[in-house]
């Protein structure tokens, strides 16, 4: 087995594990939506951007399984980012100076 074939196989396995982890996260969120309140806006955004980068790499490598499974993760982190941003914009300013 050459190096590229091994790399693609490892990426397929990692993508499948990532997809299973995503399903567990979704299960937790469906049970209790307040779980999303603890997500960092910057962390969610950076995770979203990095996974889009992985998606581009999967496409360039021709890794179909990783590419397909990865879009579910991209969608999840985009929604997590939007939700956390929306929550931040809705919440009243807690650190107002006392005059």
C-alpha cells in the first residue's frame, strides 16, 4: 500500500469517527439546547473555518468519504457559531460600569 492510499484510508476512518462524535453532540443538544450557550463565539467560528479548510483538502485529494461526511460537521459548526453569536447579541451587557 502506497503512502497516499494509506493517508486516504486514515482520513476515511478519522472522518467516520468525527461523524459519530457529531451525532453524539447533536444528541446532547437535542436533549438540552442550553448546552450551546457554553460555546465560544470565536472558538466556534475558528472551528468552522478550519473544517472548511479540511473540506478543501479532501476535495483536492479526491477523498469522497471525508468530503461528504465533513459537510455535516461544517453545517453543525456554522449553526453553533450563528447561535452563539445570536445569544451574545441578545444578552444584556453584564459588564456595564457603575456610575
